């Protein structure tokens, strides 16, 4: 698993999916429909960097790059704690 390629693909997929959902959501909302799809697209865009860190963490573990895996793990723990505290 290549670290750069896997992280870039995760981020790219998140951006494309989020933007597609937002465009469809805008079209639906402009015709008087619900705005749930629009907000789902925004949520995907917000979560994409976090998923990129998770993919990087797994890739770093598979490459046995322990120092950076620990850094990524700490970042995941801090972000998860922040998410849980905000609920």
C-alpha cells in the first residue's frame, strides 16, 4: 500500500463524492425538495481529511513506520475526542 497514493485517492474520492452530493442536493432544494443531500455532501467534505489520516495510519503501520504511525494515531485520538466531546 503506497502511502501517498492511498491518501490522495481517499481525499480525492471524498471531494468528488461530497461535491456530487452537494450539487444534487442543491438541485433538489432549488425545486422545493429536502436539503438533506446537501448537508450530507458537506458532511462528507468535512469527514474526508479525517478518513485520509486513518488511511495514512493504516498505510504507515503496514510500512512499519512506527514514529509517523504513532503521530497519526495521536491525531486520530485527538480528533475522535473532539468529535465525541462535541456531541
